[in-house]
């Protein structure tokens, strides 16, 4: 039974960044650039945010994921379909060829975050390395007795380590997760 969810469509989150001008154009609240708004289409606004303000872009993506969780899916959710194409030099393993524990891990991650991180899909063709990576991550991030670090604090430390290692992927990934944990859209980008 498929429900039509078009009527639940909400206004684009990029309108929180732009102000509509009388001339039919819009003003970016971050860089004060004036952009055209052809037929009310927000594609060029989203492109501007993605290219000129990447931290804000990832923050909006994280908010969009949270917003989608409130909508009932049209079909049974699976892995993030956007990431099905090859994301690196590695091929993405088909679900039918993955070990059951990897499938379970990806499904749990998708339910928790709303998507499957690209690093999981890239490592899915090497299950032993993926298990080692996940075990290492869980060891670092697990709650410990007597620890005074919150999940947000741990993610901020991960951002700093990723920046010191010049690893753009993990800077972006941990920044997005920090925004979800802390509900602070700006702090991760400072």
C-alpha cells in the first residue's frame, strides 16, 4: 500500500540561508551575494551553498536527514540509494555477496544515522578490514564509567584529529555527526 507523500513536502531548508528580494532575486545571508531565482527553482541556491559554504551545506544535509525521518517512506528503506554508485577506486559490493554481520551493521547504521557512510560501502569488499575499523571506532566512542566526555565531545576530538591528519572525508563525516549529536549547526565549522 503506497501512500502519496507529495502533500507532505516542506519548504526547502536553503530558505533559512537566503532572503527573497523585491526584484525576484535572493540574497545569501553568509556572503551577501545576490542570486537569480528562475521560476522559484532553488537548484542554483543549493549549488551556491554547496560550493561557497560547504560547512553550511553539510549542516543542511544533516537537518534534511532528520526531517526525512518524520516522513513515512514510500517503499521499504534499504541502503542509501544515492551512494550505490562507485565512490572510489573500490567497487561497492552487492548486498547479496556481503556477510550477514556486515548487512546487519549497515542496516543498524542506516537506522541510527539515516544513511550508510561511504567508508562502510568502500570497505564492504574487505569484510575483515571493515570489522577491524568498526571495532576500533566503537572502542573509541563507547560510553565508559567515569568518563566525562559526551558523544559531542568525542566527535569534536575526532574532527580535530581528522584535521591534523588532513583527512577531508573524516572531517566532513565527523562534522556532520557532531551536528546531529550537539544540535549546533555552526560550532563544527569554526
